[in-house]
């Protein structure tokens, strides 16, 4: 039997860029993990809603960082030990998580599709085109300096960068990354003139993630829900 891992997500409730996730979204995330994981796991949720009815071991936030900035708390020194996979709440898993869970590196994210010449450069709007942090594989305790460095200057850093993944692109631009073929953005599926059919989904895809613009969130195709959760 393979070693037990941690799966962790984020349930932050508040007014931030029209994000309006619910307890049902956490249930859906756990269902897609259940369907596609190949080893035992514990399911955790960082949240500012300690009384929420979640199918997870709840870990309260220690800071009042809004929206996706709260994800920096993943690098707190007091998180549960063991290999850990973070998944955004809007993640759909469509194939086995095994290749992702077995990947090596202290912190592994998906890359953007921008050329290397763009890495480590702060662009207009606070963008740094290096990582997509909707999926992160890491070992708690190894990169706690990210948490403390952000905590020391959080107010200014949230003004400087669009999101935490852009900040990582400046601070740690040489992290290992998953093969880009393993991930498809939901925007790619939902915003094309001809919507993806299941037969068009690249066979290498493991993760479908993200919310297509404009918000609010639109319902995904039925085939994707079935593929992800078996509904």
C-alpha cells in the first residue's frame, strides 16, 4: 500500500473578486478526490468558517488575508506533517492523481505557458507569468519562510502582486513544475466558440480548474461532472 498523503483545500467566505464558494463545493471536491486517488489520505480544509459543515478536518486561519491570499497560510509551520496536495475549490479531477502525487520537489506547481523570458518579471496589473498555483504539491515545514516573509509585508505585497502565485514567481522562480499537458483551464473548455466535448479533452489531462470569466461561475458541462465525480 502506498503511503498516506494529505489533501488540503481552502474555504474562505467573504467579499473578494466575486468568489462565492459554498459548503457544497467542498463536498464536490472531496468526491472528485475520492474517485481518482490511489492511496489513503486525510482531507483538510483551511477556513474562516470553523462552524461550517464540511467533510474535512478544519484548520482555522490565523490571519485575515482575503481570497486567494489566504493560501499563503499553507506554508505555516503548524500544518499537519506529510506529503500534501493542495487543490483549489473549483478543481475537477478527470484521471488518476498518481502521477501528481508521485512527483518530486519541495513545492511543485503547474507552469504558465509563457516563455521563460517572462519569468521573474513583474508586469502591469501585478502579473508574474511563471506559475499557476491552483494545484500545489509540497511538504509542510520546508518553505515556512514564504509565510513569514509575506506576513511581515502583507499589506504592501497584496498591492504589488495580483495574487500569491505571482509573488512566488518572483521569489522562487526555479521550482519544479508538473507537465503542462496534465492541466486544462476551465476557461478553455467553457469559452471556446464550440464547447469541448469529452472526446476532445486531451488524454493526458488530470486536472481541470479555474472559473471562466466573466464571473459569476457558470455550470460546467454534464460530461465533466460525471467524469470528475461519477454523478
